[in-house]
């Protein structure tokens, strides 16, 4: 069994951050140590929410307490997403470094949650710059959407080959693997959702049908599922295909339910036996 230290936001109602990642990771057979950066009533897409941002010192204390139990030596990966502040971002980097000092084989997956096409930036001021200037160099895997990828490399993309080159450009700045979770290209047909993964040797693409609505928390779910299957297989193409299969199947069941929030409990069987199967192909 693999162990993951997941440092992310938490919401009481609905699913985002750790509330979107922890249970699916557990259902996939991964033990999770969840550390919270905020504790909100609901995700911020509702326009109003209640609850505290957790002070960076308190987040650090929780990580220290886990280390004092001797648990970090058995952690295989650090997973991080939404940051409440740049100070918390530094705690995440320190935690990743600490885990790697305890287990040199551990990896750090950073999901640079900061914005999206059509919404622009929704992260707090300073967070996008922190991801760009500090996290990119430290991460082993990054999972930006297309908007976040373009910000991190400093230019827009048009064609699919330009998206691939931008992913490789980001990879050259630090992470061994870059996963682009929402590929839109001028030379690709509409009606499909694409994910791209690039490592030192190859680029892989997987396509799924486009659902009629968007789902808050789906990016957090995608990063978590990619990490779970990467730890299991270390095969980039297989990991991308299985991730797309799991995530699409959960989103499809959520869409059919008519519920606003991800139906992670009702759709939990999709984590281990997704009804839809997609295969990634090498570009």
C-alpha cells in the first residue's frame, strides 16, 4: 500500500481539494494523511463561503506532528493543490523537502490551482507567481489545466503541437512529468475533452466525450487519480488512460444524478472498475 501526504483545502459541503481527493485515493487503495490549508463551508465557486484559512504555522505544525510519529519515512508522495496563501505554499515546499529527506524515493505532485479559461485567475494575489517562481522547480509532476500551463510558460498556445511544446517547456523548468488536464487546440475537433501527459521520452494523449457542464473539484480528483495510478504502474500511457476512465465515469454519473456536487460516494465503484474505458495513444 502506498502512502500520500495530501496538503490541500477542505470543504464541508461538496467536494474540492482534499474533500475531492482523499476518499477516491483511499478507494483506490492509497493511505492518505490529509493536511488542510483552509476549512471552508463550501468551495468558492458559490460566491460566498464561511470558515477559516489556516495559518501557515498551523499547517506546518500538523506536518511536524506527523513526522514526530515517524510516518513521513513511509510516505511515497506529497500531493498539493489549492493554496490559501504564499506562506502556506512555502510550508508545502518545506514539507515536500522533509518527506524526501525521510524517503529519497518520494515524489511531489503539485496541481497549480490558480484559474481557468473563462474565469481567469481565482487564486489569491501572489499565488500564481508563487507557483511559477518556486513550485515549478521543486515539483516532480505538475497537472495544470491549459490556462495554468499558458501562464506558467508565459505564452498562449493554438495547435495541439504547440500545447505539447508548452508542456515540454514547462517540463524543462523542473517537473519530470507534465499532465495538461484540459487540452484545447485549434486543429482538434470539438466535442471531445483531452488530457495530455509528457515525460522525457514521449507525449501521450487521451480523449473522452465532452459532458454538458463543468464540475468543481474535478481537477483535484484528476490529480489524485493520476498520482494513485502512477505510484502503482510507473507507466505514463497506462496511468493517463486509467485516470481519464475513472474521472469521466465519475463525472458522467454525477451528471446523470443532476446533483451540483461530485457524487464521489455514489460513484465510488467507478474508482476501481470504471464503466467507461479510454486508452491513451502516443503522439
